[in-house]
């Protein structure tokens, strides 16, 4: 199946991975079930050394037609280690019969696309949680770019969610794979996330990932698939020819709306840097935190005010009771049993006279009845 040159390249890869301790024997994996199908092949949930892993089994078609992309992806995974990159566990590389697999830690919460639309993981989550997710994605992509790699296929299906809902960027080295027409349409949905310059197949930079990031987080904040109801190819055409973008109006924060729109500007040089993106997201988080504190203060103030008002009312009611008792005692000729007549005096003092204290209606009346 492989040419002599390809065999040579694969031997080289094998040596590197053995040296680094990342070569897995197929027999060490216990494939359990399929969890996803993408452009490169089928991905399975499997057991490896007693824990759950994801195994991407490259299709024979990809091995035959696009081996350089497969090798790229493996090498990138070996070198990229970051809290927002899917942890790499190793590769299976067997030539007879050809069996090439990429093994990563299993993301228990699936991919972001599923989490938004099928599992509804974010349906009731506060904005803060989504901003933290967006921040993780931004930090992962920032790291990739610093390592000199453009992802080129940033989309919700390629962002995984760990057990603690930490976003993990997955599916690397796809630039050449996504150039293949059959992988750009239909199921993979990449077109909906692609920057105009990528669609046009003109020269593009890491800013293409910034564009796709904007589309992804817009989907996260609005729970809406980009260009829903429009065919991917038509959506892509509208993006390039008409400058159409996904609907951002349901993003519940103006700063986030501005950030998203900045990310998907047609002029790639005007799209923000990762440090600006991370900075803006942090600001939004700080604002949410501040708003929470203000709200807590408002509640505390309201409580204090409530206590003050009810104390005043209760004080008045006590005074009224004391006064009527004193009046009764006086009428029956008994000396006042109340040794503390401050309340009576306070009520008799015209300066302390409060409107409404002389009748038995309203809040005072309620309290009086309530006390009986
Ligand atoms: N580590 C993982 N944990 C859980 N699910 C995964 C993992 N890796 C991939 N998947 C699932 O498999 C799908 C395809 O994997 P991906 O690496 O994107 O392959 P492809 O190159 O074929 O698109 C993903 O969209 C996701 O749903
Ligand atoms: Mg994928």
C-alpha cells in the first residue's frame, strides 16, 4: 500500500515515537464503540492500560491519499502539551496490514458541537461559564500559534470537553486534509466556520483560526448553528461574496458581540491578536464578578433596610401595647406596673408623633393583630 518513500517516512516516525515512549501496540487497545466520524476516519472509545481513551483510526483512503497530513498530525500531537489541548497518549503504527491510529485521553463530555446542540450542556449555564470556556479555547489556540502551527479546522466538533468541562482543542494538522473537496462539504461542516480567505483558497495566515474562533464562540453564546437553514456551500459563498456573517444579536453581552465581530472581519490583518482576545474575555469575567459583588451588596443593603423598617414598626407596636396597658392601669386606678415607661413617654412626646400611629389600620394594624 505504501510507496518506498512513505515506508521510509513511517519508519522514521516510528523511531521517534518509540524513543519518546509513545508507540502503542494495537493489542493493548480494547476498542469499545464508535464515538465519532470525521474526515480522517472513525474515532472509538477504547480501554488502554485501564483507562478510557479515544482512538482515531485513519481510513485506508486517507492513508493512501494523504499520508503527510497524518504524519503531521501525529508530530503536532507529540509536541503540543497544554491544558487546553487534548492530551496525547500515543500512536499505533502497524504496516502489515496497514493500521494507523492516534490515541488521546477520552473527553468524557464529548465535543462542543454535541454539548451545545444535542446534550444541551450549556442550556442553563450562566454566561460566566461560557466565557470561561471561550477563554480556554482562546488560550489553546494562542498556544498552538505560538508553536508555529495554524489549526485550520477550528470548529465546535473539533473542541472537546473534559470531565471538568475544560475545553481541549483536537484534530490537528488538517490543512491539507481540509483542502480535499469531499471533506469540506456535508457532514464535517467546516465551511460554516471557514474564513473567506480560506474558502477562496487564497494565501492565509493564523488569523484564519481567529475568524473560526469567532464563529465558534458565537455558536456557544447563542446556541445556534452558524447559518442554520443554509447549505454549507451556499453559506460559504455568502460569506465571501456578500460579507454575510452568523447572527450575533443573541449574544447576551455587548462587549462579547464586539469581540466576535472583530474576529470575523474580512480584512484579516484587523482581526484581534490572541492576547487582546484573552484580555477582553478577562474583562468580561471581571465585569460579571463585579456585578455579582454589587448584587450581593444590594441584597445586604435591602436586608438591612428591611430589618430597620421592621424594627421601627415593631418598636412602635410595642410602644402602643405599653401605652394601652398603662392607660388600662390608670383607668383601674392601679399604679403602672411598667417600670420602664420610656415607650409611653416617647409616644406622648409630640416630637415623636408619627403619622398613622393613632389609628389601627395599615402595617401597624397588621402588626398589632398579628401580635395578639
Ligand atoms: N479524545 C476524544 N474524546 C472524546 N471524543 C473524541 C476524542 N477525539 C475525537 N472525538 C470525537 O470524534 C470526532 C472525530 O474526531 P477528530 O479528531 O475530529 O477526527 P477527524 O479528523 O476524523 O474529524 C470528534 O468530533 C469527537 O466527537
Ligand atoms: Mg474533526
